[in-house]
């Protein structure tokens, strides 16, 4: 039997352990949030703020808290935004802010309509690289009795895949995924059963992005190209891009593949030295187009190394990458952008980057203007305009207006990288599924099972009119032939330039009705 002194000692030790920083609450964590290692994780309804030191984050969380309080006494459905909300990288922090801002704007849009039920938005932080997802999912289920959907998911990692599988298979919770573009995060189109039952996707896969790029410029498949690819295990974004770009190169001429193995999504390791070797070998080759299958952190290192390497025989390179490149513009300062312009006298080339983004704020205005110019007199009446252009144009205008009118609770919203647009559309898709299921069952708050069943109806007349384009879901929950914005980072310009819309099937649906064909998975 333990003595009183021993019991007191044990109690003191246990109390100390519970208050130890990796497990206990810290100054940077709010109500119901805990520190796990360097991350503040858990679930916040707006009262607790993730990354409170980041300008704009306190404001947007206050806005979420206020909207949640406004609808608290109405029958509502909880939707959880699950994305990592911790980073030491300023560019990634800015990206996280954009996604939270987009989600809040989506909540306001959904709750401002007559549709029911209103959305209670919570932010669920699974930690960097989704490494504490299980803890956060457990807290989410315990804290939110009206939880109906989990949305977000912006990193194609093994840990993200585990979280998504647990939610959809074990917990039977519907999921709307955002910027996870690996093919392994998509259900195969067909009758099922599906890898992720109850999954809907808003962003096209890397394979569809590559198809859209080739549709935009078929000459890429015939060009002298090279592939630089990250082979790090556990990152299916890199692998998916690698596979897609290998297919995109087809039988075209070019240099052999150049591979590296990074130490992590935001870790340099020895990659700068490897990139110097790659740049020298690329100079000796005929390749002027380089496919880069890797994260934005390493893409930045690569393009800067390419721009610094003497190569008198080349005046320029075009580097093609995936949707993670949307953060590259934010990562480059003025000096680095000047470096990418090249210097003919020093024998260094110009380097520009081309990628298919999920969205760009200028896309619809530019494309509607181009359509009117081509159509001439046929464009006289508004009814003559293609609906797949004017409806997203209207949605984008509404999103801009909402950002301006709620600036006090949002701060400045940047739309150029497409992150706020895409997350806004994720919430709209969740809201559309909730509304459709509630109408079908005539219940104030539909069940999770009913929501999943109504996913397959979100097309044609029930399409999601997103600011990033129509979302027409297949029975497997994939966006069919989703429009992508071809964006170029041209160092000669001060901002990202939108070049054109492109579609994985080569063109928008001819009937302009968002009808999904019988075999949506077949090549267009």
C-alpha cells in the first residue's frame, strides 16, 4: 500500500505531465484547443484562433464565431473545415488564411439564402501534414453533435488519405475535398463500391490538369521536354504529377527523367545541389520545357537555380507544374522575381512557370469578353451568352462583393492564388448537398446517410454554380470536365497572368447543361 507521501508525489508528477507543453493548453491556444508538439490542434467554432499572430486570422475567426452565434438557436448542420492551420512559412500561412477566409465567405453565402439548414462552421486543425488527424477527428465527433460533413483536405499525403478513409469508411461522414489532386484521393468512376463512400471532390485531379494543359497547348506533347520529379515516399501529389506528366510527354523527344528525393514538403536538404546538376544538364539538352513534379517549396528552389545557372545557348525555359504552384508567387520577393527575368549579358535564361490552377479571379470576365468578340452580333442579348461562363462570372462577382462588404471581419482577401475561391466553392458544394438532402427528406437537418445519397444529383439542374466554375458531380463524386485556369507566372509582369480556360475533355460540354454522360471516366 502506497504511503500518503508517495501518493502526493505521484499526483504532483501526473499534474506536471498533464500541463507539459506538448499535451497541455498553451498561451497560443484557445478554448478546447491543445498543444501537440509545436502545433495548436483541435476544433474551434471561432472562439479559439489558430495562428493568432498572422494578420487577418483573428478577424476571420471572430466573423465565424459571430455567424455561428447568430444561427445557434436555429436547426443547423455543422460543417468542419479540416486543413493544417500551423506553419512557420509566411507563404503557407498566407495560403491558410485565404482558405479560412474562403470558407467563411462560403458560410455567409450559404446562410444568406433561403436554403436550409444553415451551416455552423468549425475549423478542425489536424496539425502539420495531418500528423495529429486522429486526435482532431475524435474531438470533432465528441464536440459537435450536429456534425454532418467534413470539408477541405488540401495536401495529398498518406496521412491525409488515412484521415479521409477513416471519416468516410469507419465514421460514415460525408466529405467534400478541396486541393487534394492525387488520383489516389478520387473514387473510380463507375458503379462502385467506392474507396471513399460519401466523397465529393471540387478540384480536378493531376491527371485532368495535365489533360487540360495539353488541350490548351497540344504542342507540349511534341516538344523537347524534361521531367524533374520528387520521389519522396508518402506524398501522392508528387507521384500523381509524375505519372500525369510522364503520360503528357507521350512519345515526344527530350531528356531522360531527373529525380530527387526531398526530406519533406518544406525541407531543402541537399536538393539545391541536385538542382544545380539538373540545371547544367538541362542546358546541354535541347529541352526548353521542363515538367516539375514536386511541391511549391522545391519548385521555388528549382526555378531560382535554373535562372542562376549559366546557359548561353538558352534564352528561356518554361516550367510546367501542378496546382501547388499557386503559392509560388507568394514565395518570391522582388529580387527573386528579377532573377527569373534572366540576363542575356550574363548568359542566364528567363524562367516562367505555367500551371493549371483550380481558379483565377479574372477567368470569367476575360473569357466572356473573348466569347463576345468571337460571336459578334450573336452576343447582343444576355440570353445568348453561354451559361457555363456567365453563371461562374456572376458567382465570382458576388464573392468579390462579399469580401469587400465584410472586410472588417476578413481583412484583405487575395483571390489570385485561387485558394479562397476554391474553399468558398467547397462550402457551397456542402451547402448544396445539405439543402438537396433536406428537401428530399423534408427534414430540417438531414442525416449523413441521406446527404451522401444526394451527391449524385448535384449536376444538370442541380449543378453547383461555383466562383471557380460549374461543379457537376459524377456518381463517384468527381467533378466532371471541370474548367481549369491556365495561369502563367511571368517574371516580366507584376502579377500572375491568366491565359485561358481549359477543360480536361478539350472543350466545355456542347449542350451547356452540365449533364454527366453515362461513362464519365472515358477519355474525351
